[in-house]
C-alpha cells in the first residue's frame, strides 16, 4: 500500500503559472515514486499536484467541503466531502503520512500551522513536513528563534526544506522508510 502525502498550497495559480508548474512536477515526481496524493481537491496547486500525480499513474484523494460550492477538480479519484472547512483540515492532517507545503496564503499557513502544532504537541505522531523553496523560510526561522529563546528547543526539527521535486520525493522516501523501521513489530 502506498503512503499518502497531503499537499497544501494556494488555490489561485492557473495552468502556465510557475507555481502551477512546480506543483504539477511535485505531484508527478511523488506519483512516480509510489505515493498517493491527497489535497483539498479544488483548483490551483491542488489541481496541479493531482494532475501531475494522475499523469504519472498515481491515485489521488481530494478532501472537499460543503462550505465551498465548488466541485472537485478533474484529477481527483476519490472525493471525501465534509461539512465544514475545519473538518476538511483535520481530515487532510489525518490522511497524510507526510506533508508538502508550497506557496500559499492564510489557508496554507493555517494548514502548515495545524499539522506543525499537532506534531509539536504530540496530538499526532511525528511525520515529515516538507516545505518547498524559500517562501516559508522567514516563518520557520522566526519560530525556531522563538522556541530556542523560550528554551523549549528547536520546534522546527521536523520541518524540512527542499528545492526540487526530486529532492522532495527522495526526502519523503527516506523519512517514511526510516519511520517504518522504527515502528514496533515491523
């Protein structure tokens, strides 16, 4: 069974935009690497990553909500429709065995913060969080500095930065393989 990677990012980039291309390439690389892609199911980075995964032969999950009146994008194999955006967010966190965070706005920031805090507070087991490029570097740096100043340690230790789709897939394959070896009974 393939591991599920939840991908977070902006709903705004359209086909032809650099952020759309990056999301497509990440979806394709993760798909070729054997991952199942999960995302919010709508447009922009969600559509691009699902499209890349589908065209690479992988399966996709879209978690949508009744709150938004939009339909799931064409590249979603399985739609999970939930009543509220909060239910949707929690399902994206629950389904993911790893997370990839691309450029985005406040919604993407909420997704990153939610999964990061749940791991930080042991609400969910530690799972890899991969941020792509330098977009989130100022946020991560500020939180690392604050954690160290408060003497609670490096709260960024499970947030990994990558610069290419290939590096993203490689890091996730390594981290998930290591995690599987550490589980009892394996």
